[in-house]
C-alpha cells in the first residue's frame, strides 16, 4: 500500500531525538517547501503525497520518447521565494532568468512589417526602464501609449494593504484611468491573463495591482522571465526528493490522508490507509476543497468559505512539427486565440523537428473541447502566427487540461483566503490559494509553505533557519 521513497522502516512513528514530529500533507511546492523549512530547523518531518510523484500541478509525464510538462510555467526575478526554492533544491542553473526582460509580441492582424513588437526594459531606474519600449510599442496607438504611462503611475500609488482594492475589478479601474479596450487587450491583459488566469474585468484590483506593482514597477529587473530548460519533473520531483532525503525528511508517495484528529494530549493523529501517524504539528498543503474535507471541526470560523473560492482552468496545446518553425524561445500573440507559444524541443528530449507548447489561460470555453476540434481550430491559427508552419508536417498534436489550475482571482476572493494559522493548535494551512497576497503562482505556493513552517516553528519554540528569515523579509 505505502511506497517508501527512501529507506528507514515503516511509516509508523519512531521516537525523535527532540520529541518533535511534523507531518506535511501534500507534496506540491507548498508542501515540499514547508517540509524542507521544518527539517532545516531540526524538526523530524514526514511528507505524505497521494500521487505517485511530487510537484503538484507543475509536473512532467512521458509520451513515448517525449518528456512533457503538463503546462508551461514561468517565474519572474521578483519571485524571491521560488528562486530560494530553486537554490535549495540545487536547480537554479536548470531554470535561468533572462538577462533582461524581452517579450516578442506578434499581432497577426497587423500589416506585414508591423507585426512584431517587443516589451523589453532598458538599464534605467523605474519607471524609465520601460519608457522606450512603451513609446515604440507598435500594437498601441500613440495616444494609448501616453495614457498607459499615466495609469502605471496611478497603479504604483495604490496601497496594497487597502482592503477596498479587493472589492473592485481591475477592468473598471483601467477604464476609469483612461485605458481603451485596445490597451487592455494588447498590454494589460497580455500580462494579466498569464499571471492572474483572468481577464481584467474578472480580476480583483488588489491582485492585479500586486502583480503590476511588484513585477513592473518595483525594480528594473523585477519582470525578467525565468523558465525551466529541463522537464518540470526534474526540478519539482527528482531534485525535490533528493533535497528532502538529504534533509532527513521521510517522503511517502501514493499515500492519501483520510482524516486528521487532535488527541487529548494536544498532539495530532493523521490517518492513512492501514496506519495512524502521531504528530506534534500538521501542515495541510492540499487544494482548498481537499483541505475543507480534512479540516477538523472548529479549525476555521467559516470553513465553507474555502468552497467559495472559485477555480479557473488552463488548457495546454502541444504540437510537434517535423522542422523548426519558431526561432525564438517563446512569444506572445495578439489578434488570435493563441496566447503564448514556447519552444519545448530541447527540454522534452526531442532530437528532430520542433515541439511547441501553447499555454491558454482563462480557457473556460475550451477546456472540455475534443482534441479534434482544438486541432482544427489551432493549427490554422499557428499558420497565421508562424508562417514556417505552412509547409511543415504535424507529427503529433495533443492537449493537457488542468480544469482547476488556479483559484479564480475574482473581486472579493481576498476575504476568502485563510492565513497559515488555524484555530486548532498545531494545524497550519499552505497552498497557493491561502492568503499570500499573490495570485495562484509557484511563488505563492512557496511563500505559503514558508508561512506555514514559520508559524509552526514559532509554536514549537524552534528558531527559524536563517534562509527562512530572509524569505520572510523579502516577502
């Protein structure tokens, strides 16, 4: 029943030298982070994951000879917690950052010669670092370019601690600050849809302001983009397991928790099929609906709020061509249903031709569409976007679907997201959906794991490791 990923005997507890044992439920980025942070502080940790792998929703699988990521994930230089995570698992070199922000943006509706624009920064202080790029951005009329700068300055002046921001939608705020429908499409949603998984009119102003203030208006290099040059499973599963093993964490996969209960002595019983684990502290690092099912009575004042946190899908379309059709590592698109296209050839292990992955956020209308329908819809779009595809043969076409890829960042979601601490002593929550201040990103997941570990260590009277303190300061 139980698959043990490292030697060390049965799942049942053994006496710990310091008498402290933590159980982390969930092996996504939040759970792995919490487990590493607790172990680094000297706590004995058992990590339980129901799937046969770690990594949560950022994982890889095999399709014949290809190693395929379920979806394209990127991070920014301002993602200090995820960058720490990469360093902690010794994976930074495998997911490097751009030297300088540079996003090619192709508009298929533009006449020849005016189709390619770029969003890139200069080595200048904020906000001048984006000034030249916006002034020459061909996908916006001249009048709109000037208004974008004024809206950005207004955004920079918002107080992210103001709870009223969460009650407003970003689209209405943009309209009130002079942003045209074209400006929203060609700039604000170009960035926002990819980071928030929502269009501006459906997004909380608080979360949108956080994304744009932190990513574009905090530091000149904050929005430089990083992405894995290897399969995500290499980072979030193999290297994560190696780091957990080195830290002394007992990692159990294919092990689903069925219930949590607090004992009369204040400790916790964690039930898995056939066994019960005894723990001083538990970190519940699972999706919000699963957390709702496992939470004991009284742990949250209004646990039903977890069920009110909506979800949003992401569709990924994978196309393998018999030749190279895209010369850039990635591009963003306008005037087409295609949103972002990434070259995954080298990372997948493909030796001939080219493998492209299309990341389609806010995919409510297409998430359940048959593969044949998506093929008929998207291959002609790629021919419009990438002329070299017109003479290329499609060797493979398939899709991956994450129907609940992220929480929906709708206005009002902030009041639904719980913090790390619960009302049950020794029980903590982690996950990108908890109250990190960030939308549902890898950064939010890691930050939540840090927050849960920090709260647990404080209650256990254990000092925080220096690196944990540094992440909290950066947050």
